[in-house]
C-alpha cells in the first residue's frame, strides 16, 4: 500500500487515493480482482507491478492490462522495472495472451523512454475514457430507460 501512495505522489495524484490497506487486501487477495508482483533488491521490497485480465474481441483472445508498474526512486536504473515487466510479459505468454497493455502519463518521459526501449508502441488515435463511482451510478440508473 505504501508503494501505491508513493506512485500517486510521483504522478501528482495524491488526492485521488481513496484506497485503504484493508480495501486493497479484500479486492486483491479475497476477491482476486487483480494480481501483483513485488520486486526485492538486497532483501528489501522496492517496487511492484499490478495487473489484471482483459479481452480483445477482434483477436478473440485474452490479454493483460498492467495497471501499475512502480519502482522506488532509490532502486531505479537497477533493472527492477525491467524485471517486473518481463515477469508480467512471461505470465502473458504462458497464458496465451495476445496483448499486454498499459497507460502512461504524457509528461512521464522517463517511463515513456523505458517503454519504448522495450519495443512498446503508443496507440495513435485512441483516447482513454473513465467513469468514476458517481458517474457509474448515474449510467447504471439508465438501465431500461429510453
């Protein structure tokens, strides 16, 4: 959970963290809504990758969406991020996934450079959209209405 807070701080999104360790534990380990890997360096946890399944109707195959890839500043440049994403890619390959996808903030050039170095390609012509809790409730109320 502390890594999630660190990531939010790095992304200037601290105000958006409403999670608690208990809610994270419930949704990650009890409901199994996602999976997580933790990277250790010299016996100390230094980063994590959190991911979940996706599906491509065009390919009729499963994929993996990488929600978070985070390494503490002191461990960056030591292969931790590459180890984490490599393990997620190995899981995707093992599961027969057609895609491994994620989002990156436009201003995060160090991460963009890292992803490009792996051979990742940005998706041109796509804009990401999101409904949050209140909006989900509003849209859900439309069920059955014209």
